[in-house]
C-alpha cells in the first residue's frame, strides 16, 4: 500500500507531506496513523522546524468519505493515540508551520491549527466541515480555533461550517501570511530556513515560553520565563554565535542578552 504521509529532511527542516493527491489528500485512518508515526520521533530529533503541507493543489479537504477505509473497527482503544498528532504539532520543541494551498478542512484543519504558524496561498479555502458530515470534531480543532480567532469566531466557524477564503482567514487571524499559489512552498521553505538559522537553544526556549504562557498566569509565567532567559544568557554554546554577529557589512546590529534583558549595541 502506498504511503499517505511522506517525510523529507532538508538540513534542520523536516518536511511532512500529506500524500494522497489523487483524492485531494483526503484523510483516512491510514493517513492519521502514518502522520502520528511520522511526527512521534521529531521532538527528540535535531530538526529545528517542521513544515506540514499537502501534495498537489490542496493541503487536505478533510475526511475521505468514499475510499481508503480500514476494515478494522474504529475504536478509541485502537486509534486514541493518533488523535494526538495535533498535540505533537503544538507541543514539540520544534517550530511547526502549516503550508496551506487549496482546500483545508476537517481533521486536516485541526492539524494546521495545531501548528505554530499557518501560511497560505491566495486560493486557499478553509472549512471545519464536521457538522456537514454529522460528526462533532476531532484533532483538537475546537481548542485551537478558540485560541487563534476567539471564542465567538470559533463558534461561527464550527456551527456554520461554510467555506472561508484565504483573505477572510487572514483578516481574522487564522493565517498570518498569504502568498501566490505558485510560490507558496518556496516562500514557506525560505521562512523555515530563516527560523532554522537561529541557534537551537534560544529557539526552543522561546517555543517553551509560548507554551508556558498558554497555561500560566502572568506572575507564574514571568518566574519561568526569567529562569529560562538567564539559563540561555549563561550558555557557553551561544558565545561564538553572538561574537560572529559583530562583524561589518550588511549584518544587522547584534542584540546582546544580559541579565537585565536584551541590549542592542550601538
């Protein structure tokens, strides 16, 4: 059976591709299992950025209702773990980017919304879709939507699951950047390379800060943030990287991190 999820390593960037282009990357049980299996080893890897995208002209149009079904019973005992693909995308120390072209719906929209970033083509279309096929939702989409676009907008998208254009998605913050369809994947890989170019330790600590901020009040968060900040500042491995930014030419002015906070040299 042909794999429905492909993984490619490109330096410090891992590219995970939903790969059923003949079915517009429709989601099947096999795809859910393979995506979870593909993502599970990533947190312990040396990757710094993960790009999730679809083959062909779509990210994924959601559940494939006409094909690709397993003959085995669909039970929580069998499939419970695979729903945590979204947990992995959201909580792994790597930064995660969903590169969204064409259709993005249902479970696949849950995967996209679990990522740190959503960059889309101008022809992208979004739909939660669950109520239209008589289900209540999966892959953490309700949790993610409420945090991305607010509770009222999330309800609108969930209970009136009509298609949303890329321009509307940008307007209410579901995505943060739009690109022409023919350059989307090149643009996203360039952004992934830019992120991956940072030293992995502060990159991971900033991701950890974002996750901590989701579940802590401000006082608790600042205690954790300050400890991480001082730990990163004192890291010997970062000294060469900081020194390398002190050259001449077109390099940006380096920011020195001190115990008192960031300080930009003049």
